[in-house]
C-alpha cells in the first residue's frame, strides 16, 4: 500500500516531511499526523498555530485542535485550550475515550495537565507585539480585527491503508474569548474514513462550518469522485450559495486525500499546501482561487 500525506499551507512542509518519513519506517498514519502537526505547533514563527500563535481579544492564546482515526471513526478535540505545548496530542489522547472526547476551555487545559501533557506559555514576545499593534490599528484606523488566521490540517495514508486527519490552530486573530471555529468540529474542519479518504479545512471557521464541508468531501469521494472532483463539487457551489443567500462568503481552502493516495484542493484564495507520497518527496504547491 502506498503512503501519502497532504497538509495545509507552506507551514505544513517540514512536519509533513517528518510524517512521511515516519510512515516509510512503518509508523501509523495517526503517528504521522501527530508528528507533523506538533512540528508546526512547536515552531514559534507560524502566527496561527501553537507556540507563537496570535492571541484573542484579551491577549490570551486559546487554541483549537482535533484528531480523527479513519479506521474506527474515533474523534478527539479540544477548543479554547491554553498553556499547553501540543494541543493536537491532547486531542489524539481524547480520541481514545468514548465519553468526554471533546473538551473546551479550562476543562481541556485541566485534562491536559492531569494527563501529563507539557504545559507552556504559548504567547511569544513577537505575538504580543503584533497583538498590541493591531489593537492600536483597530482603535485608530478602524481596521477589522479579524484578519489573521490559518489552520494546519494534515491527512495521511499509511502502509496498512489506515488514514488519519488532524488540525491545530490558534483560530481567528483577536477572536472573542471562548470563540471556536471549524477546526475542532468533526465534519466541518476535518473528517476521515479509511475506506474512502479524508479532508481538512482552513479559512473562516464561521463560514466553513455552515457547509459541513469536510464530511461532504469525504461523502462525495465515497460516491466514486476523485479528491479533486469532490473538493470542486463540495466547495465552489457552496461558496456561491453562501454569497447568494447569506450575502458574503469568507475564505475557504480545503484539502483531500483518498485511500489510493490521490489528492485534491479547492480554494477561493491563493493557497499553498504541502504534499508527498512514497515516490514523490514532500513539496510545497500553490493553488489559485477556483483552479
Ligand atoms: C478558524 N478555520 O478558527 C480556523 C482558522 C483558519 O485559515 O484556518 N484560518 O476559523
């Protein structure tokens, strides 16, 4: 069975390389996703994930993360978690539980502490400066606070044919305390079925979740569509529907991988992503809106 992996944005690249390596050595798709995403979470210069992520309106870094095992449909997620080094690892651990597998806020942070996950202040000096500058701009120039946001999402296929998906984000810059987006919500920001494929999303969570887009992409792949056709059919008509019926649509970028290791992407903004498989080393690619 071929291994393959796809991840959102340029920031996915180094982690994805490590994830592919891990699967080449026989590790599982779940291990690959966790390795890849923790690599992104640990890097201080990605402003929207993990350490160095931009804070909410109160200056606190609140993160969302999720993990799904495509063999068993086990899902774990955290939302609004703070002071934890690797939220995706907490989400993965939660996926092993049948009850209480999606925790928010202080409950999520307490669970992480009780279960031995490394605690860390995720606010860097750089993120603090960006936050203070934006706060001034909001007050003096009337700029929208909600400009910066990105999620790292990874979908992987291992030698056994098992698939997994994970996400991690500090969410919308300057979000209200307690706000969560699609990245923690199964079917919206991520979904995976090893017999079909998986999908992950990045963009404006408030709009992505209106379309349950990751579930829809996997469902469409299940009808026999390629990942690219499934992404196209799920994303673009929905963006048009939103514009017509809701008046506007935020940014949407979706990635998908099927059980054969084929991938697809749909986006309404310029979008970079990383992809690789058994024979093609990880590389960064760019997709233009609607292409
Ligand atoms: C959210 N979807 O919290 C995330 C953020 C993101 O590109 O991916 N932005 O809404």
